[in-house]
């Protein structure tokens, strides 16, 4: 059983109701599944928290769940081990449940995971193209794609090594989808290899041109995707960095300084933080600053 694995996470955050974006999420999921080739999402989490096989009956349940007004969907290649192939979606209904009444900044959040080996074959340009294609399906406010640690289960004994790895290699993300869905709103995550920016942050930065004028690293490219949205690419391949060898990822740090007024900060009261203290989470979130 593998509980933690290096991988590539492609994530988008959409501040619209699930009822509005459900068809787009379904199209993005179908595109992702088709792109996996011989790999497949073979299992899903049902309402009881069990992992039935995604057979013909499961496919019918999946479609119903994803198009339902309170969608919480999780799919994986295997139910008992992290493999790098998984899909997670937290949909925000237009009718907020009681536990979200105090969190109007809640948003729809979706993750597509790829094995880190995909950066070798089919390669980083293929991964970048897939991220852009998935993003075209969704009316996101922000998003990111890059190296990340996929955690299958939060075991307290893992916390020290996870924190050490994340602090030493700042290019690795450690997403907390459920907390982000509740609390992110239109703020943005720390920089990743690909950082997707939309309204209102990109507008506040003066659009793609205004953002481009603030970034000077030769490794950084800003691509306008529409008048309201852009993607920042920090080099041709995602980088982990290594603070022990002096590889501090200066181009990531430059983007973080530009985005600092809009960066998300973990609220601290939610439990999905791997057993880290509030100070440890805060230090990790500001690792590029």
C-alpha cells in the first residue's frame, strides 16, 4: 500500500454553483479519462464512504452523482493505494448547507492527478496541453498545475516527513481540496509550474499585459487565454527546488511577490491539514515569500 506519492496535480477553482458548471465538469472529466490511455479510473467513493468498482452500474451512479446538486465525487485507479491517477471534485450547491452558511467564500474545486512519470512520457508539453484543455471547459477564477504530493490517507506519523519534504522542495504542492472548496473564494494559491489567473485577480493586475510587465524572469511566460484569463508558465518543466542546495526557485518567488496581496491563507480551524500546526501551515504557504 502506498500512502504518499509524487505526482502532477491540475486543479481549478470555480466561484459558481455546481448546478451551473456540472455539465462542464463532466466534459472535463471525460476528456481527462480519455487522455489517460491505458490507465483508468476503476473505483469510486459511494455515499457510505466505501469504494465500489466503477463498472457499468458505477458509471450510472457516477453520472447521477456528478450532475446532482450536491456533488462530492472521488475516483481513483485503485482503492487501496495511491497511483497518481485520480479525480476529486467538491461541488458547491446554490443552496448552501447549514455548515457553509458562515463560509460564503466557498467555491467549486476540482483536481485531476497524473503520475509523475507522465513528465517523461508523454512529456511536459503534453501535460501542459492537457491542463489548458481541461481549463477551457471550466469558468475558473484561478487554478494551478505542477508537482504535488498526493496523500491517500492522513496518518499522523507521516506529518513530520511531509512537512520536511514540502519545506525543502518548495515546488511541491500539498493540496487540501475540501478546505480550499470551503475557504478559497477568489483568492489564489501559491505559484505552481502553471498558474491560472482569472477574475478578479487578473483584472486587478491590469490583465495579461499588466501582469507580464511585472514579471522579468527569462523562464516566465504569460499567455492570454481570453480578455479575462491568463496562464503563467514558470519554465518548460515543473521544478521541485531544493533549499539545501540553494535552488530557491527565484522565478516562483517573483510571481509570489506579485500575487502576495491576493494569496490565500489557511483559516486554521479546519482539520484537513495533515496534523500540521497553524504556524507550520502558514510558514509553508508563504514559502516563496
